[in-house]
């Protein structure tokens, strides 16, 4: 059974109430709402067509840059009527016009690497160990280095969340974008998952977490018995080399050479527009 949306509203004489502080502009609109004295009935219609209550984050009907942040419904004793207050606030602290908060963390983080991209990154005095780092017999020790590892967090408030949308969030967790998505090329953004919580005002807050890895320029690698090959691994794929011993230039020495270059896809690709985010500029 669909919620009733046939309530009527009349704006009060003391409405709107406008305040301006260092945190921005706030507008309170006060209404008489006829047809019920049960606030729960009214709140159940929020965001529906013809509802007296717009969706959370809806734009003010006439003033640009103000968005619905709070709804208050109070029954009037003895009457089939409620007092309705809609609070609109200015988008501040990074909140986009679409009601989304986009936050970037552009710090570098440690990553263990076991090889360098090509021969220009290394010098060998004596034994040639190829592109490996810290080769001890057949074991590659590698080294921990700092690499740029941008992180992104998006917070959005929804009036309601369906089971179908929760299934979308679950299915895309651990996936990489399969096509360009806002500022990033296909394959650059890894969706780490989301957190869903209900706010005190009844709306649903979802926190989305992402990590970003940029495409790099192709590198040329000399593969024994094959020659030079151009390799450009997608940002979240795993690149690794296999090695073997081969005769050195003089014929009486042994050198370590690359016998194969390998790419492994470790994440599935997903359709990120299904997240229904408007973006950092919308």
C-alpha cells in the first residue's frame, strides 16, 4: 500500500525565517499541514511526487545554493493538522550542489616492490640480476617504498535506500571502474565498499570509500628469446617477471635474464554509474 500524499499545506505568516552566520545562510519555512496529526504518516511520503516533504538534499524552490537538511513535523492536539518545518542550509565545507561531500586524501603509502620497470632504473657491478631487487639465490627480497596512493571518500544522504541498491553496493565492492568515471580513466578507481547508517532525522547516510591508481606510461622490457616488448599494465593489475640464468656476453659467465613478463587481473570490473553519485562538481 502506497503512502498517502494528498495532504495540503499553508505557509504561515512568520515564514520564511532567514538567518545568516559565519557558517552560511539558513532558511526555515513553516507550514500548517492539513489532513493528519500523525507525523509518521507524513514522513513516510518524503521525496514522493506531490508529497509536502521534498527529498533530503532537495534544492530550495527559489533560492540558489540552499538545500534541505532538516524536516520537523509536530502534531497539533485535537486537530487533523500538523506543524511542518523545512530547514534549508547553504552548501558548505565541500558539500556539492547535489548534496554530496567529496573528500580526497592524496598522501603516499608504503608498497613493497620486487623489481624496477626497466634497465634505466638499475646498475649492476658484477653479476647481472636483471630487474629484480634484493635477489638472494632464487628468492627476491624486494623493498618497501612510498608510492602515491590517493584515497577518496564520498558521503551522501538518501531519503531511503532499497534492497536493490544495497545489492548494487555489495556487488561493486572490490571492483574497478570499467569506463571513465568523473576525473578518472577506466580501470583507475577501486571501490573499497560502503557504510550505511540511519541518521537521527530518519534519512540514510552512506559513506563510499575508494582508492585511486593512475595509468603509467608503457615500459620497454627485454625478454630473453623474444626481444623487447612494450608493457603497460592497467593500474590495479599485478605485473611480475620470471627469470632464468643464461650465458653472459663473454660466454664464460652466467647472467640473470627475464624469461617472461606476466600480467594478472586481480579485480573484477564494474559499472560505477550504478552507484548513482552525481559527482564532485554537480
